[in-house]
């Protein structure tokens, strides 16, 4: 089914973009540990953009999976007994991933463990 192919492709690409963004922030984490100051290492704009793309692709994956569920209910088959629960779990996983990546898009400073604000310390 085309909806399943779209869902798998978009979710895989979202995972790739998320991994790339995390890799960009690894540098930032090292800088934060060295300086102990949050403002010395701003989050790269490319990492925020990749997080945003990953969140958008996860949303597209969720929409494709919901569309697949609608098709499975509308046109039941022998495989529906297995496909419906698996697709439901995939919708939940994709939605939770989308929310997590969306949070990282808005607040990439969560990588600041072990650092403090320069003005507070």
C-alpha cells in the first residue's frame, strides 16, 4: 500500500534528520561542559532546522498511518487482524516521536546539563 510506503519513508527520514541534529548538538554539549556557561555555546540554527524538519516528517508519517488505518477499516482483509494493531502502535510511536522532536525544536537548550546561566553564578 502506498500509505504504508509513505509512512515508513517519512518516518525513516525523520529519524535521519533527528540523528543529524543530535550530532550537531554533541559539539555544543562539549562546549557547555568546558565553559560551564550556557550562553557561550548557542544552539546551531541548522540543528533547529533539522529538528523542525524531523517533526514535520513525523507528522506526515502519522497522517499517512492514520490514512492507512482508515483504509484497513474500510476494506478489511485477512491481514487486517495483524495490520490494524501494528498500525495503531506505529501511529502512537510516530505521534510521541513528533511531540518529542517538536519539543527539541522549541527548546534545544535541554542539552545544557552541567551548565548554568553565566549571570546566575
